[in-house]
């Protein structure tokens, strides 16, 4: 992909930067230019297929249903082989985020729970009252971690189980949109979000027609409160803060922002997808962390991911609200459908009760003490990694994060450092605007020797890049060229091509 983006970028370098979508469409209607773009996109697809489909030549491909069912043992063999090929990197702690617990015994336990409940569907509460019990208790346990029973206005904290952080965020934004229309008649709703807030908010803006007002960050990568204040107008329905942000792990000034929202009678959402299971337990462990939850009077909703630091299997999150009346704007009901009286709490209809069962089991088996110990060791490991990064003069740490650590450089190309880390088996996240790399510290990194290995590999990677700058392969050229492409829509088209390839059998 890198060389193709590079070629494309060079060919289009005569165009001025920052072309509008309209200009871009006009330019692409020029036949020669369109042909060139199409040709480049074909090349991209071919390059991507090679890197995204490593099993093409090693496992049989099934583009259509087998005429006769394949023997279960043979299917299991293939599944096991792929699992083995993919596990060692995360098991040994080479991956940023991704797998948050990863201990074999914990996984085995969750899998047993899943297997028992694999047919369960919370949509059919009459058939599966266990799913209803478990989901209600998940919400109650998570709400209590985040201020239920301690609100200054004595309001209850309620919520629902969702499929992940993105769904929790989508639902919250839809909820504010619908409340604003019904209670205030707001037809052109706006949300105020930092540039560093998760992409899920942009998705909510696109899906639900809510205008996104982006505000900047301060020198510590935290949302700028002054800019947020200036952005409020009579169409504002919600302000969003993150605890912490995905890119730099910064905890936005939640108290100041939620006070601002309260004073202006608008909603405030804390995105605790990453921090919801770390911050409250770090507080219990005596670590100095800010309050980001419903104990603050202005916080009206929180997204918190059980499938991240809650250590559940992938596919669950919780969205919480201050009070049932706000939650009502999330619920869907239809009263005159021939299929019967229909209602559902979240985006999906039928849902995997087994994932809720595994989530419930994870919460119970970890308990308060388990999460407190986990948070303490994650923060300690993060401190060790931060201290190590500070000893590498070419690198600079971004802000003062708790457990998601971003670093950049003024002297070496940080994406080349990222590529060198990849060569050393690491799987870290490359970020841009500004250019940096991050590692989300998980329980995998608290294993003996992992933090030391990270720092030593990072030091070696920086030394290598200093001695051999200008790598032509890997992510460095992609980030460089993607930033310089005059057509932003074209970058977007390339990403869509990527997804086309993902779904090519
Ligand atoms: C701060 C934050 N919010 C939201 C999300 C979205 O979560 P998901 O990927 O589960 O949809 C993430 C994911 O990393 C996140 O870090």
C-alpha cells in the first residue's frame, strides 16, 4: 500500500492542498485523471490483498457453501491452526490494547460460560430470564462503580448493555438528539467534542445528523474548556469529554466541562470506554486520579467498556444515564406493527445472551479486589514505561497519561520507529495530527520482563532509525503520503477499498 500511496501522492503533487469535496469531484470527472485514480486504486487492492489475506495459499478457501457438510473435526483443525498462528503476539504482551486480560484460565472460564449460554437471546426475556437477570446486574454493578448511590441530586443511575464502545456512544448521542427535539424543539442539534474524542462521535454525527463542533486541546492534550464554552449555542445538545482519550490517554477536565454543561442546561457525556474500569479502581488503590463519574452533578451519561478493562469477551459495553427519563429516549418501541408489540433497548434486535453471561461472569470473578489489583499493576507498569521513554532523548512523551502512553519525536521519524518496533514483533498504534505512536498498557504488559523488553526494543529502534533514516517500506511512507494527498476524499476512498478487500473471500 505504501508505494502506491507514494506514487499517487507524487502524481498529484501539483494540486493545491485542502481541496473541497466539490472541487475533488469536479477534478475526478476529468477522464485522464479519473483513469489514473482508478488504476492506482486497482494497484492498491492488489497490494492489500497480499498483506490482508495471508491464509490464501495455506488454508482452503470457501467462496460457496460446500456441497456436503465438512466433518467437524477437520473444521476444528483449521480453526485451531489459525488460532495458534495468531495468539503468540498478544499472549506474550507485544500488543497495544486489543487483548486486555489474556490469562489462559480467565479465557477458559469465559468460554465455558459462553458455551452454556450460546443459544440465549435477551430479546426473548420469557425464554431466557437468566439473560435479563445478568444484564440488569451488569448495569447495576458498573453503575455503582461510577457513582450510582452517590449522586448529589439523588437521581438513580441506569443503563443498558450494548455491543461495544461505539454502540454505547451512538446510543447516547441519539438519546440527546431525541430529548433535545422533544423537550426543547431543537431541530439542528450540535455536539461539542474535542478533536481527540473517539471517531465513534463522528460516526454518531454522520448517522444521526448531529452537527459536530470540534474544539482544540491544551498543551497537555486535554480538551480546551475555554473553547468549549465559546462553542455553546442554542442548538447545543451535549458536551463530550473523554477519560481518557484514545490517542494520547489524556483525561479531559471532566469536572470543569460537566459544570459548564450543567450551567447551560445541556447534557454531558463522559467517554469512559477505556478508563471506566481503571480510574475508579486506581482511586481505590490510593492513586491520585480525578473524579469523572456521576458523583459530578453535571455528568448525565457515561460509556464504559466491559470488553476492554472489564476483561469480558469481545462484544459488550455499558451505556449509563442519570435517571430513567433520559434513558427512555434511547429505547425503541413500535405499537402497530403486524409482528406484534415490539420494543428493544439498543441498536440490535436479537442479541448474544452468551456474551452478556460471559461479561457477568467476568465482573463476578474479578470482583472489586481483582480490578483494584489489576488497575494498580497497570498504572505501575505504565509508570515504568513512561520513565523508560523519558530516558530516550530523541523521544518526547505526550502529556502525563495514566495508562495509554503516546510519544513523538522532533529528531527522528516516529513512524519509522514504529516500523522498527513492528520488526521486533510489537503491534503498536500509529497516530497522526500530531505524528505519534501509542501503547495502551494492559495486564499483558504487567507480566515480568515485558516493560523492560518494550523499553529496550524502543531504544534499539530509535538507534536504528537514527543510523538508517528514510525507510521506504512500512507505515512511515503511508502516513507521510496520506498527509500530503491533496484529495482528502481520495484518502477516504482508499480506506473504503481497504474494507472491500477485507470482505473479499
Ligand atoms: C476512548 C474510546 N472511546 C470509544 C471507543 C470505541 O470502542 P469500540 O471499539 O469498543 O467500539 C474506544 C476504542 O478504543 C476508545 O478508546
